[in-house]
C-alpha cells in the first residue's frame, strides 16, 4: 500500500526528508512537499556532524556531486577559543581516543603527559592537521586513515546501514551553505519523484479523531495525505499550532536565546581554508566562524538578558574586524528546547519544528538526519501508526535531544570562566539537572567514560565528554591509581607514535584549499 506523505516546509529539513524517504521507500511512498516562496528559511552558514557523510552515501551522492554547488568544505574538529580562565584554545576532534592496555589515551595523558603537552595535541592527530589546514583526503581521494567500525553495515537494509553511528575511526563532517543544500536536494528529490508545490499553507484540516486530513493552500486548494511532516521551522505550524503539542523550553539551563549572523568575504588564495569550525567565547555567549569555500559564516549566539541586539552586533563586528564592513546583519530569535513529543497522531515534526539547541556542537542537521532515519525505522502503513511505535520514536528522539542538552550544559558549567556577569551566572544562577550535578562530581575524580555518562544518550560518545571537560579546565585531580600497576612503556610508545603520525600527515596531505580546488576542477 502506498503511503501519501505531505511535507510542509522546504528548508534543509523538508528537502532532506523528501529525498531520503523517496530513496529509502521508493514507490511505497508518494511524497508531496509544500513550501512558501516568501517565508524565509533560517539559512546561516552551517557546520555539521560526521554522520552526515552517511546520509549522502545513502543517497548515492559523491562529495564532488554536491560540495561544489553548496560551497562545501571539510570539518575535522571544533576549535574552542577562550572557554576557560586560562584562555587559549583546544580542539574537539571527530577522532576517538586510542586504547592502550585497556585504558584510553586520555587516562594515560593524566599520568604521563599532563605537564608536557596539551591533551588534545598529545592524544589526537587532528589538531596538528587543523593547525596546518590540511585536507582529510589525498588528491587521489584516499582518506588519510580509515578503520571501519562495527556500527556500520553497508549490507543491512536502510536505515540500519546508516543509523547515525560513526563509520570510521577518523570521520569528518562538513561546512556548507544550508540554503544551497536545500536547493540541491530539491532538484535531487524531485528527480526521484517528490512533487513540489510552491504555495502557502493557510489552514490545516483535521478529522474527528484529531488526525490531520489535509492542508489548505492559497492557490492549489487541498492537499490530502496519510502522514504529515512538519518542517515549518520554529513556527511548528502543524505540531504546535494545530495539534497543540506543548514545547518544553530549555532556557532554565541553556539561556542563549538570540543570534546575529554576518557573512564576510574570505580570500581563500591568500588565507587558505580552515578545516574546522571555531567557537570563540565572548562576553555573553560565543561566536561561530564557519569557513565556506567563498566566504566565512560568522555569528554570535548570546543571551538577550545580558546583551541588546545592537550590543551583540557591535561586539560581533569588532570580533570579525574590517572584513565585516558593509555586511548586513541577520538577527535571529531562537526557540530552544523540544516538543514534548515530535510524533503526534499522524504528524511528525522534523528540524527546527521538532527541537533545537544552540549550534555549539553543530547538532541541528544531525537532529534532522536522526529524525528521518528513525522515521524510516518506524514507518507506518498508511496513517495507521500504533501507540507503541509512536512511543518508541518519541523516546529515541527525546533521549537524543536531552543528551545533547546535557552535553551543552557541560560546556558552561564545567568551564572555570567567570569574568563577566553572563559567565558568572553560568555557575551560580542557572539550574543544573541533578543527575548531571552528580556526574560532575564524579568527573572531578575520574575522566568521563562510557560507564559514567548516560549511554542511552545518543549522539555524543564518552570521549567527547572527556575532551570538553578537560578543554574547559575541568581536569581530574589525579590519574587512575590502577595505571601505576601497569607498564607505562606501551603508552609512552603510543604517544610518540601519535606525534610521528601527526607530522607525517601534515607533511604528506594536501592543503584543504588545494584538495577542494582539485575537486572543483574535475
Ligand atoms: P527553516 O529553515 O525555518 O524552514 C522552514 C520552511 O517552512 C521554509 O521553507 C518556509 O517557507 C516553510 N513554511 C513555513 N510556514 C509555511 C507555510 N504556512 N506554508 C508553506 N511553507 C511554510 N544546524 C547545524 O547543523 N549546524 C549549524 O552550524 C547550525 N547553525 C545554526 C545557527 C542558528 C543561529 C540557527 C537558528 C540554526 C542553526 N542550525 C544549525 C540549525 C539549522 O539551521 C536548521 O536545523 C536547518 O536549517 C533546518 O531548518 P528547518 O528546515 O527546520 O526550518
């Protein structure tokens, strides 16, 4: 039986959903997407998670197919600037810790290296590659280092082949212009058979049982369907405005509620292209710098209780410098939190209409990918979803967003920066989930590891919690006593090998710019 899916909204969420559903479910779904020509999409420079590669792989798209038309670049890490009282920077790479005699290099660093080398440089090869602006690939397209993990099974049926886990030990993400990606996927999705209607939805019709029956458009009349996907952004036209699903705000723990974005030009010939996102702590929040091929995306995520719109724009312009002159600022109000449930009756919210947290860890598009993969995993026949299926979907989605929420709180709460009223308040005024408070106590004594973070939180692995804690200066006082019983030589050798490998990669990989130029010339 063919399921009629109606998607309202044509931003990144709408077109990612349309493309994926057509690819995964083929003629079993009839997809219609309705998008307004005058209600703007969010469209700021975008940084992503490493799992996005799996999304494109699943669509059968090579990087050279889509990256040039979306101004795409690679992302190996997030570089955090000024997030602790010490100042300076550290990298949160996509690369995981290595394990030596059952203990990861983070634990060994506490014993052997803490007075010698910053932990990120000691434990990972990515920081050296970032500093030297290297590409993750050689010009012949081989990846610099690849270890296929047990999570990825290319033979499993979708979405279980790609369900957002990491495929390689050293994965990478992307930066791109999200509006251009939506255009690209619109062409791709319509070629696969998705129908596009450019029109405004004026009303949403419901059956007696509250299920949605149709959307009424201005010029094209009624569009009927079995399953409705709300991709209308922060408006939540179907899920919140029509079905009245409550929205749970996170501002008691994550107070940043506003952003201002600028798009200054960038001279790639003169400056090269950084293969990382930068998050720089400022007086009442933090600024992103996202390198696209022709320009940078810059923005300031801040809390409006501490800074007016005008003050935020002024601080961002001062941070960017002369390149910001003449650029028009885009001010954005952010709805931070999630729906109580993102699947209600026959409506599934995906994208900003489902949930959003500040983009500090680049999770917006990851939430979209995760929502779509789980939708396919729970796909109903017609409008006939069981309560159990909806419950299962909502549990998975809520766990994921709540896990990311706690991970973001860690960035502020564990940081010892307290030099402005905003940074002081992150320690003193904001509430903290009691379970996280307890875990912070544990992490004073032991590094976050897979046994003492919540494993049901999907998205960030234990190494990420350890990297952020140490980066913001929340470092365990002592190393594990157990390590004193082990021979330190293998760990010493592993640290030396890591340094040697970093140097080799820096001297053999092409620059990020050179690789992208080569890709675009093909
Ligand atoms: P939108 O882009 O808002 O699209 C909504 C769509 O709905 C539009 O097509 C609109 O026309 C349509 N629509 C609305 N009402 C109607 C109607 N009545 N009739 C017809 N159509 C309608 N994510 C990341 O992964 N990395 C980042 O670095 C990142 N940075 C961000 C920075 C900021 C400041 C913000 C706010 C978000 C950021 N995000 C980031 C999140 C990311 O931008 C969104 O997840 C992504 O763009 C998806 O948006 P969307 O498609 O859900 O909504």
